[in-house]
C-alpha cells in the first residue's frame, strides 16, 4: 500500500515547520542512485532542515512503474522518477529522444533531452502527472547476448527482451522477436533459454551477474536511457514560497548530477564486465553500424512519426532533427 507523500510537523522551539517528502526511485542499483542522496542532503542543508526527504524504491511503496503517474497526481508520493516508457502509450512524443539510431553518447542524449524538455515536455506537463522538475540518465543501453552479434543476420529468430516500443520495432525489423518482461525475471529466462538476449544498461551487469548468461555486449545504436523527475502537484503547492525557490535554484545542479552519475554507471558496469571476461563491442563493427543506421532512418523514424501524428512529426523535425544531423 502506498503511504502518504508528505507531512508537516512543528519543530520544538522553532516557528517554522518541518516538511517531509517521499522521493521514489526505481531501484538503488548503480551510481545513478547517488543523485537522490545528493538531493536529500542538499534539500535539507539549503532549507536549514525544513525539507526532509525520505528515499524509497517502487517496490517499497507498492508501485510497479506504470502506475506511478496516478500516484504522483494524487499526492501519495512527493517526487519520483518517470521513465518515458511509462507514458509513451498516452504521450508518444515523450519517446522521441530515445529512438534508435539518433545518438551515440550520453552527452549527445543530454542535448536532445534539454531541447525536448523545454519545447515539448514542460508544455505537456499534465501528461507527466505533475511538475516536470529535472531529467537524468541511467546510462547507455546495449544488447546483451549469449552468442556473438556481428551482422544483421545474427538477429534472425532470436528472442530479445525489450522495454520500449521503439526497441521492439527495431528488433522486429532486424528479424528478431521482441519479448517484454520485468528485469527481475530476465536472468532466469536467459538461464532457461526462454530468451536469447536482453536490452539493458551496464548498471545491471553486476546486480544480475550478466557475464554468466550474456557474455557478449554489443552497441546496436539504442539511445542512452534518460528519464524525468516529476514533483506531485499537491506536494509542490504545499511548500512555502521560499522552499519552492530553493528547489528551483537546485534544478540545474540536480540535472547535472543526474547525468554525471549515469556516466559513472557506464564506467563502473563496463569495467566489472571486462573484469569478468565479457566481450564488449562498443562501438559495433562498421558494417553492422551502417546496417543499423539504415533501419533507423528508413523504418524507425517514419514509424514513430506515424505514432506521434503530424504535430509530433513537425516538432521532431524542428527541435531534434537539427541536433541529430549536426551530431552525426
């Protein structure tokens, strides 16, 4: 059961009150979790202890992920991570920054997210469940397989775990079979041969002991996994004006921390993978890169524009396409 988001308690001997927020993160794995420790510490320090943040995970508050928007809107939690996959069904414009073949680094992804946040996401905050406060990145996203992937032919007939519509489309176009399942079930599915590989990030290498079931890591052009931090409207509206200003002043720094910890996730995870003998093909061989780029341009981009409609396609061409063309 989800517990109430925030509470206000009088401080003994003080005229001002202590506000208690519940911040909800997907998990505590990897370096990305450290952004919440930074937020917790800075919020308390910059408000002289008046804003206290408790950090919880989705399972600890009874959330699965897709229900997070409803809970944010209701005010049962104060601030939370919102993955693009949670809202792309109702708000397909959100996944434009994560389309395969668009970017090849976290820095490039950050540029897309910054532009899309300003032009598209903030103006559509209602679809995000609350006040869109920040962006961050969990890290880069790669293909992990039991056998080598060197050409497009190697995808044929392989069952690959995906977690976003654009990833499913890419695997289908490459001749594979996309499979959707929670990350908690993936290891056993790989072990039993139910699936042949997974799309995920280096932050999962150590928690999953990925080297045991997927010793090959290949860059197939999927964008780094960014996401958003959203504040519950009731939690924000209940804050005194001076604390709202403190959090506003923290926004840019929090975003920087969120992207730098994602980079650290990559470095740590891939280092652990190498130490355990994983074969890491980043970037992929030039021939495979060219084939993947062709699929992205000729199929993925037109498919997404159909999903997003004429307005979404126009925004993509106006806001993101100039950045993508400059980067590539």
